[in-house]
């Protein structure tokens, strides 16, 4: 008996000593949860290629995620746990910034949970999927509601055959020759940068590289590398027109994705140490703000007729094409913008299986004014990115209304947006 008592006493002493020497649990906080959130998102990225659009946080976290990613089911549980922990935090005395930080994390965890459930086979309607992932529910109008706009476009481009093919023929004289595309794109991006720098102080040593690629479902992509560096890729499979050189330069570069990511890194990661902003999950509310602000940035950098003038005076000579149709093309594009919502309806019907692939291609050709090759590429984009398509037009409209409602200095307000954790719901 005495031996048992001595053994028990010794065991209790050893246990007490072990407890004393073990590290005490760290109190939960926004910083602790944010780190766990990043680790979870990196693991989701190992379960879905392309899910993590950019990451420049601790390299060892990425290595750990690659080595031992949890299963999709375990990650669903992890997302729920993070949500509970955030909601359980004592917010007494929090600043408005801290309150917004929690909202931001909750919104992105909710989007991650949706994407995980989609990986498990759960389905949502197009509008519900868009809302759960990107924070905004799109309005899906019947395609017939866009017919009056089409009638106005028909008057601009009369003739026989499908409207998409006629538009392509009308725009063909503005196509940039392949052997001059790199030069024209570089000039356009440099001009977008010059105009942006006049209003927004960019991080020191920011830079980008430009490459022409092919075989992609998109027309342009910005791969943010961290350290204020981006790799911009332009898909040269299909003709690129003078106006698209400006669009892509602003959208992918300045004041678009490159500036957005660089300002987020500077504001949150470098200055505040908020590690959650070192990761960009593609299927998240962040994307609506990113795509919307990038599209709004085109009009911001080239207001009024400045895009027309720049195409005529600079890009057309560089490309070796006639500037004759630049103005009429701009009029056409202004009308085309009013058709953007038709793509949401087409994507909704197609993804639900109510519209066959060939019919979706034909509908995009008609209502998005694309030739068959470009419409086929766009269906491939919808196959890959699904409800992500809402972020471009709907995102731009929300960003534009919000920025222009804040006051006359649209550049200053744009910088605020690009340096913030503002959510899509805050733009409504």
C-alpha cells in the first residue's frame, strides 16, 4: 500500500511539474484567430487548385499546409470553430477598426465554408452561391429585357449575320498586331501607372513584369507576389483591341489589382501586422471589391474622352492601326456595358443545366456581343469560375456608386477603399 501511495504521490508531483513547465494556453484574440484563419485557408488551397490567389505570409505555414492538409470535412469543422471563437471574443472597448476586422474575418470564413461545402457536393442556386461567396446577391433579369439595348446596338452596326460576328468585324481594324502587342500593352500600363501616381502614393519599389500567354479562360490575370511586386499575364489567344489595352492596363495594374494588393500589404501586413491580409482567397468577398474597383479604375484614370484621345494619339500609332473607328467603338462599348447583367442570367441557366453549352455560347454571342470564339472562351471561364462573373460589372457599379457618393475627390476615396477591409455589403 505504501508503495502505491509513494508511486501515486510521485506521479502527482511529476504531473504538477509538467503542468508548471508547459506553456500556458494563449488567450484568444483577433491576432490568434487571424493566424489560424490563414492556416485554414492555405489548407483549403491544397484541396482546390487556384483557391489561394496570392499569399506572402510565413513560408513555414504554407509548407505545413502542403505537408499535412486536413480533409475537407475537417476544414468545415475548423471554419465553424473559427466562427464561434470570433463571436465569443469580448468586444468591450474595441475600436471601430477592430469591430470591422472581426466582421471581415467572419465574412471570409463564411465564404470559405461555402466553398468547402461545394467541394463536398452541396449545390446552391447561382444567386445564392454568389451571395454566399462574394457578399452580394445579383438580380437575374430575363434576357428579353435586354432586347431594347440590342436594338440600339443593331442600329450602330447594321448588316447581316449574328450580331456578335458583326461586332467583331466592326472592331477588327482596331486589333493590335501580335508583333506589336507587347509594346502597346507596356505603353498602356505605363500610362495607367503615370495617371495613378499623380493621385495615389504607391509603395516604394513597387513593380510588375508583363508576359503574353495563351490557353487560358481569361483575358488577363495579375499574380501578386508580395513585396509590392506583380506578374501580369495577358492572354493573346484572341485579338486584343486598342481599348482593351487601356482596360487591361488599368484593371490588372494601375489603379487595379496591382495597386489594391500593394496597398493592402502596406497598410495591414507591413504597418499593422494583420496576417490575414497576407492571403487572398479567390472565392471571397475580397474579389468583388478587387474586380469592381479594378473596373472602376478604368473610368477613373481615363475620364470623359481621355481614353479616346490616348488611343488616337498614342496607341494607334504604336500599333500601326487606323484610329478612324476609335470614337464609334467607344460609343458601342458604352451601350455594351448595359448588357453585362445578361451574362449573369446566362451563367445561372447554364450552370443549373437548363441551358445547353451550345445555347449558352449562342446567348453570349447575342447578348454580350461576342463572336463564337470569344463566347466559347467565356463559357470556359464560367465553367471554371462560376458565379465569379458577377464581380466585374456588379462590382464596378457598387464601387462607383459608393465612391461617388462620398464626395468629389474620387481618387482619395478610391485609395481609402483600396487600403481598407470594407466589405461588399458596406458598399450598398
